[in-house]
């Protein structure tokens, strides 16, 4: 089955710096890659996603890049703010299925220091 | 997007008892999923709740321990049976399918502690 590896497990940055989180996946049939942000006591919230027919997607301070050949994708957050502090999870759909079954990475605890 | 209501939000239970968690969504969705998130860990899929048929369980999860119902396209329940302290986790409901463009949305979760 699909396996998703996520690095780093913790990331500490100063406010205003950029943060990058990387994930690799194993199933070449996967074609949908969402990123979720989970704040303490809450469920995961989708912040950005990318499908395999594009290489990059941007939404204000957040961007995701995808390299299908290398089977890795990355989350980029620019101009970080303290409210960006949370746990971030990457995911990939298993077997390229269109119905949304996801395999998650291990998570990255991002801390943004004021 | 879909709005998901999950109940209860948290509970403390005695070992050997069972707890049923409810998930209600504000629109008809094709797919409903149940995940477990152990303390400080990632999300692990327990099962896919199928409307009108038995749930599809992932490796390591069985129907006797985690029976699931899905009576219609907006509602599902997950029961955690014969609980032990190892079942202490966050249980999350999510929804997806064509109407959400296959984007998966999550409820706030049920935080379960078993004593």
C-alpha cells in the first residue's frame, strides 16, 4: 500500500522567516496530495492541495510543489506568523483512487517564535 | 465545503464499556471515513463507512471492535467496543466524494480517555 514519509518532525522558525516541509510517497498511482493544519484541540483543516497534473500551486503565503518523477511534494510557508504554529500533515490518496482514501505523513510540529 | 458535526466532543470511559460516536454532515456525501489519532501521532484510517452496506475495514481493525453504521448519506456512527486504555485516542470523522470534488473534510474529533 501507499507509504508517506514526512520531514522534519519539528520545525522552529522566527516570525517572518520561511518554513518548508517535505514529503515523499511510494505509490506512483497517487494523484492527489493535500496538506492539513491541525491546531490544538481541533480536527485537521485543509490548507492547500495539489493534483498530479500540475507542478506548483500557490495561495497567498502558502505554496505546494510536486515532483512526480521523484515522488515528493513540499509545503512552503513564507512570511511566517505566530498563528501559523500548529501540526502540519501531508497526505496522498492511496492507489490513485478518486474517492478520497488518504494515507497521512507523520506530521510536523511548526513553531513560529515572535 | 462540508460542515461536519461530531458528538461527543470528548468522553472519559471505564474499561470494558462501549462508546458510540456520531458524525453528521450538512449535505449528502458519497464517502465517509473514520480515523484514529493516537496521542501525538498521525491519522490512521480505521474504515470507510459505506451507505447501505458493511464498512470496509483497514488492516488491523475489525468490525467486532469498531462496528460502524451508515444509514444514509449524511450520518454515520462508530462504536468503540469493550474499551481498554489503549483505545484512548482522538477519533475523527471525515467526508469526501464527488460533491466535495474529492476533497476530504474533517470533523473536530472525539477525544476519548479510557480509565
